[in-house]
């Protein structure tokens, strides 16, 4: 565990967030930007009517190796170019220009040295950066975020099936209500999360490739006969195919920057998923508090520094806290990123660098919840006892059946019997015996108990 990190993401919780490093670290950002520039250079060489010479397959492979073999040393060289200079390159004090010079330096030592001025041809840094971030998001979502989230959902679904028919007391407004089953309550969250997953997997990420003010000015000035709009579309399609993603989509109508609206749509979906899991954490926490769910002790672990008996549900609490932290960042993204002064100001750039922070907190939340789900078991005996302690919850069933039979004012009679009072099942049965109804109906009513009055919950839990 790194002990000198300011952020717990890179310190205390680094074992959970490490999988995000190849997608959202500073070095990863450099690599993806280089990827875009290298593929753009190759695309230029394949475009008829351009002055750039065609490249051999070996030369294309040489270009691609710049990002395919990208190392920490390469990342440091780019940082040096930006901040203090490297070889004969003076410090740029511009992160993307440092990347451009790095690529040119690499090519200058190969047969491609006569092609170096085609690197970043006619573009602004945001053209490469926004496509890079689009790829970082789409691939990070596909490779890391979705698999971990699906693991959480699968565990919840398993709990739903295992406890499909285990009855439990419901609470509405915090008060005892018509019974349900644990399986049904777990299934609700599983179903909501699966719906959210379906939405996430189809969310498009808009990107742009249209120059300094979104009009292809430089490109059209240099080569007015080339259809640069079609070039943009074709290039993004090629990137999607090459990177095995279908999420990137060209936005033709932008300023210098792509407006980030699709980012916000994606982040809002992340936030909604987190909110669902926060609700799940809080419900399960309450079940643990009530004794309806037991936690398996792990040898050697400490629950409290002073109370030896305790097994605290801290995995749930940690998950809730991290999901909340993630949502705080996602909410700021939603307020900030769609707004830019005129064509562009740089405030979006520094904010976007924190995408990994929000996803990191989300990932920690998922991992802690997954851990907790492997440590819990439903305490059927305790839930039965609490159900039997509240026989008044079957009043709903009794008054409904009495309505079916045409009895007079059944709701009011059950209200008088049960509201604000402690009643027993015997009290309810005496009430039934005093009713002027068919004996078969009385038998039907007496067969209803808090344990079997669960409606179709068991069936719903396994659907």
C-alpha cells in the first residue's frame, strides 16, 4: 500500500483501482493521444489527393509501435519535453505539443523522417485529445467498469434466487407492512441494475475531428478538394473497428471542443447506477442491524477496537461512501463540462483529467460491496420471529377478502381492531369467529399467516 499518496485512490485503495491505470493515468492519456495521432498519420497516407506519400506496411507497423510499445520511460520523456526540454527540444509548457514532438522525434530516426511534418497536420490538440478520451472511456468501460459491475449484479441475482421464498417483514414509512421475501427485494435491485447496464452498453460517445474552430479551416485551405467531413466519419469508423468498440460517433457540429454532452449522458448513467447501489447498501445495512442478515466472521479480523463482539458492516459503509464520492465528481462534471466560453477555454481540460477519480471511487464501491455480499447469510429464524411478532400485517388480506364477500365496512373494522394496538394471531382469529360470514371463508382467513402472506414474491424473485 503506497503510504505517501494524497488521494486514497492511489494509496489505501490502490489494489482496487490499479486496473484503471492503463486507461485513466497520465501515461495512459499520453498513450491514447499518441494512438490517435499515429492512426491519423496513417489515414492521411491512405487519402487520395493528399501530398503525403503512401506508406509501406512495414512503415505503418513502425508508426503503430510508437503507441503499442509505449513505456513509462516514454511517458517521462514527454513530461520532460513539456516541462524542461529533451535533447535539442526546448520545453513546450504545452502537454500536447510535447506529444507531437515526441512522435516526430521517434519518426526522425526511421525511414519516415520525411513524413514528420504530417504529424498533427491541420489539427488542434483537442482533435486528438477528445478522441483519445473517447477511447479511454469506451475501452475502460468495456474492459474494467462493466465486468466489475456485472459481478456485483450477478451476486445480487444469486442471493435473489437462493432466498426467493424466504419471507420477511416489509416496512413502508418505516412501519410494519405486508410481507415480502428476501429474494424479491434483492431481485428488485438486480432488475434495476440490469436495466442500467443495458443503457450503459449502448451509450454513444461523441468525438470531433474538425480543426481549431470546428470548420476544418486549415485542412480545407490546404486541400480544398478533399471531403474532410467524410474523412472524419471514415476515420472514426476505422478507429471503432480497430479498437473493437462501437461507441465512438462523429459530432460534426462543434466549436474548438466537442461539447461533452455525451460524456454527461454517460456520467449520469454511472451516477444512477451508483445511486441504486447506495440504496442497496443502506437496505442491507438495515437488515444487518435488525439481525435479519448475519455476517460471517473472518478469523483475525477486528470489528471494534474496544468491543470484541462486534462484526461491523463496514464493507457496506465503505462502499456507500465511495459511491457517494464518485457521484459528487460526476455531478460536478455535469455542471461544468457542457459549458465553455465561446470557442473554448481550458477549464474543461483540467476537469476531464479527473474522470479516473470518479471511476476509481465507483470501482472501490463495487469491490467492497462484492466482498460484503460474499460474507452475508439470511437469518431465517430471526426473520420468522419478527414476522410472527407482527400478526397485524395480515389485516390487509382479511379486509380485502371480506370486501370480496360483500361484508360491510371491513376496512374500518380491521382498523379498529389493529391500528395503534398490539394484537396477537389469537385476537385476529377471535375477530374472524365473530364475523357473519361463511364458515369456509372463516377457514380461508385463518389460514393466512404473516409467514405465508407473501403474494407472488417468490415467483417474481426467480423471473
